[in-house]
């Protein structure tokens, strides 16, 4: 998950692969922490989780290929209420294959909707995609995929943020981190259970942009509790 640390000194190749991130720079020391993301979601604990309250009213404004992923930034006006606080939607980006697993299952793609509250604390809502029918919401984004690393495009006609959310909002919850350097911990993770579909052609087009997988391997859960 990209929010900070969008430098070129880390990546997914052999020389700067995820298992080396913590030693690449002092700034990335947190990558060796005990509460890292992603994880394999299993052995969950049943809990009365509060319903998620999304107030998504605006659409995307720009899309960028930053070399690590494709990121879509949003206009102000989208928020998630969690733990009695407002978290503002900043962007979403994509990982292929998925970073988190669910009961050992990896999916072809995972979307991370990144939110921040007034204190700068992060909440990430993850949406999984499996192979099936073409995804109409993604299709709008795919028309504007920047082909070159570093390329940014302003979006004219775009999907509203709400259209990327599944109809059912049941979820898993755990505490974790950014999944890219600097791997900062203290991130509230929400992984939605309602798996979405996208076509094989859509997956292929995204994968061709990066020409390599951009998922961090799952990290040890350690003493964390995963709620559902």
C-alpha cells in the first residue's frame, strides 16, 4: 500500500525486494516490525463490529503511474466514519496479485482505498477482485491508465468513489502497517468480504503496465487479533 515512501530505492526485484526493505535505509526500519501488513486472514475472532459508514460523494481527479503501482487521487468530499472519527479518502491504488490472503487464498488483484483522519492516522479499506465479468467501474479507470512510470493524467469523466465499493460491507479488521516502505505501523485495516469481479483482460492490462508483481508477501500475525 502506497501512501508515503514512493522512492525508487525499494521495489519488488531481487536487489530491492520486500525481504530487504528493512535494511535498505534507516527510514525503513519499521519494515521489520511485529505488526506488519499484509497478512493471511484466518483464525479470526468473532466480534460485533460496527457497520461501516461511507460518505462518498465525489469522483477521482487524477491518475498516476508511479512505477510501483497505479494510483487514483480523489477530490475532497469522500469520507469513512470509523471509531467515531472521520477518515478522508485520499486515493486508491492496486496490487496484483493481492497482498492480503483470506484463509490462504490469494486473489488476482486487490484495491487499497487509503483514508486519513485529522491526526494523519490511516485507515485502509481493501477490496479483492477475482476473475469473472468485466468490472464496469474499473473500465472507466482503465481507459486512462498511464503507460509510462512517472506519467500523471487529469481525469475528466470518472467514476464516483462510491461505485468502487461492494454492495455488502461485511469485513475483517486488524491493526497493521503500510505494505510499502516506510512500512509505518498503526494503520487500521478493513478487508471487505464481498469479492468483486474483473475480467482477465483487465487484469492483463494492469499487469502489463508494471511488468512484475507488486505485492508484498504476507507477514507474521504474531500476537494480533483479527476480528470479523
